[in-house]
């Protein structure tokens, strides 16, 4: 019965997942197509490096925009802002739909009529979300390697996989937060707004933590630091940061299961 909940959730999301996969492939294609005109163009990098540090911090390029290598270009242009933005929009929306979305559509009574506990429903629906994120990250990785190779870019295969893993872990953490808020409140709008607000605050913390001395000790608390603080496209997977994000995600899902089990649900 638990697997049937996972399958039903995955089936309901399959069309949306296909759209997101196409969007990621298209996004990679756009940046890959632009690279030949930028490669070796020192004046373009100079313009960015001369921008105010506060502005560059927002896009995690305070150490300088590197367009001399494929990894530096993709990290600066794709994986610092637009890539995470798309992934978080998907995962927060999917996380909000797991519980609060069912309540909003008035289909929760049909789901809870199955002989499975509320806690297991939460776990099963998050498992479907995690599976969808895994699919999207495999698509992203394949697009980076295939489209990059076709454009003559030297895309590091192992490191691009590491970047996809850490981006997926980031997305699942915020998706789990959306699940928790939905389990606590049952309100679709709130379960979207709260994770989005936390994402903006922690993103800014990671960016401006590179500049402000008083924020620097807080920067490791940002999920974005665990994602990009060690530049996975250049240095590979950061095990400690990835484990911390996965552990936080597990805690959030566990808390959501407990909260949903205890809440008086109006179906």
C-alpha cells in the first residue's frame, strides 16, 4: 500500500516532471550556445569583476568570474543562480502539494482512506518527490555532459555529477521544508511562501556572508553554502556538506510525519 501511494504521486506528477526536465535541458542549451562567443573574452570577465562586490556576492562570484574554462563559466552563469532557482521552484511546489495540495484539492480523504498511517503517507509522498528530483538531476547531468561535449566544452564528467548531486540535495531540503509547513498548517499558500522566504534569506546569507565579517560565522548554516561553498564543479563532491543537508532533510521529513499524524485534519 505504501508503494501504491508512491506510484500514485509519481503518476500525478509525471507531466509536470517532463516539463521541468525539458526546461533544464533548454536552460543548459542556452548557456552552452553562448559559451563560444564568451570563451577567452577577457573584457567580459573584466566588466563583471569591476561590478560592486555586493552585487557579485548575490551571484556567488566574489572571487571573480572565470570564463576561461567550461567549469568556471557554467558555475558562474548556470549553477550559481538560475539552476538552483529552477530546482527550488519545482521542489517547493512539489513539497507543498504533498499534503497541503491534497487538502486544497479536497482529495485528502481519498488518500487517508487507504490502510496506511498518515506518517507513512508523508514519507511515501516525499519519496516520490525525491525520485522526481533524482530524475531531474540525472537529466541535468546528462545535458551538461552531452550538450557541453557537442559544443566543444571540456565539462568534467565526475564533477558535474557531484554538482548535480549537491543541487538535488539542496532542492530536496527545501522540498522537505515545504512538506513540513504543509503538514503543520494544511495551507497551500503558506507551505509555498515559507520555504521561498527561507530560501531567499539563506541565499543572501551565503552571498553576503562572503563580505560582511559579522555574517561570516553564520554562512555555513546556509544550505546554499553546503551546495556551492566548495565549488563542486571544480573540486568534486563535498561529503560533509552533502551529509549535513541529507540529515537535515531527514529531520524535516520526520517532523512532518509526526506533525501530520497529530494534526486534526479537516477533509
